[in-house]
């Protein structure tokens, strides 16, 4: 395949106004924008991507190519399943690029938030380097953590202190990380908070951050944990999906 220069463009967390001028310029400059189709339960997210593109490229532009996202195996061990899933995604990218841009050129992918944070687009791209992908350029975007801090008007860290960013899976498996005072939890299925002793912990929580249906909550973990679980379950049932992020600080 002729060479491809890849542009990974952070688009923020759902508000079209999160798009930077650098991101708009990068999308405009691409020969092809690859758009994943993720199935009906993620239709809202696809619509956000489409709305972003519609403001920059004309509808039906030949410079936009959709590809179907493969589904990750549910039964295989997590690491193996993710590895095979990434191989499958890389193969879909190749198929879409070969069909829509056989002479090669600049290909853009819109990445939720920023490509550096709990996103595997860079790892998938590495599978296709140095050929056909010969270069990668990243345009940074607003992350869910920044959107959470902004929604609550809080700093992420205490003065001069570190903070830990982890996943719901890690918190469920290992509890509160030793030596940590501030913990951010992403990719949670709603059960991580149950793994924590709430004594002395304060939580700042947000779901659908940056979107019209944004919800936030805050308080002593022991007092608000149940309310957050309820609001989370109701919102998930209403929308069919949820993305939420949590910051917890020990007093
Ligand atoms: C696969 S990670 C992608 C993170 C993204 N790359 C970023 O920079 O924020 C998905 C997780 O990010 C968080 N997230 C992303 N968008 C969000 C939003 N609009 N509101 C709340 N949490 C969000 C959730 O924890 C979700 O499970």
C-alpha cells in the first residue's frame, strides 16, 4: 500500500465547542477521515462525531469513510481479547483506507477526549508502522478529567501533590492505592465506589460531561454514594449508555 500519514485528532468529550482551531485545521487538511460505526447503543456518540464533521466537510463528502468497529470477545481473558480486538480494528482501518484512498495520503481519526489518556488508537496505529503508516501526528484534545475539574471548578491535585488516575477495574481488584490522596477513576461500570471505605473521602462525580445531558454530583462519599449510584443507573437506563468519571480526595 502507498504510504499513509496519520492524524490523530482529540475532539474533547462531547461538546462540539471543545474542538480546537488546530483540530479544525487538521480535519480540513486530511485527504480522508475514518469514522467508526459502533452499533445502535452508541448512536449518540456517532452523531456527535458527525455533527463535528458536518461543520467542516460537506455532507456526503468522499473524504469521509465509515468502517464497522469489530466487537471485543467477551469470554477470552481481558488482555488477549483486547490484543485481538486491536488487530481486528487495524485490519478494518486498512480495508477502509485501501478502498477510499488507494493512492495513500493523509488520513485522520477523531479520538474522544485526547489520544494520550485511556485510548488505544496510538497502540493500534503502531501495528501498521512503518508501512503503510509512515508518520503519526497528534492534535491534543480536552480530556474527561479536565471536563470534570472544570464542571466542578476544582483543581485535580492538592498543592504540590501527585494524583493517581486509574480504572474502575483496578479499584475493584486492588482498592485504594497505597500512599494516594487524590484518585481519579475512569472506565467504571458503576461498582468501583462500593470497593472503597468511604471514611474521610470526598467525591466529585460527572457523567456525559460537556454534553447537554451533563450530570454532576459532589459530597462526602458516605453521604452521596447511594444517590450517585441511583442517578447513574437512571441515566444509563434512559440513554442506553453512560460515560462517567470520578475524583476522590482523602481529607
Ligand atoms: C476509553 S476512555 C477515553 C478517555 C478519553 N481519551 C479522554 O481523554 O478523556 C472512556 C472513559 O473516559 C471517561 N469519559 C469520556 N468522556 C466522558 C464524558 N463526556 N463524561 C464523563 N466521562 C467521560 C469515562 O470514564 C469513560 O469510561
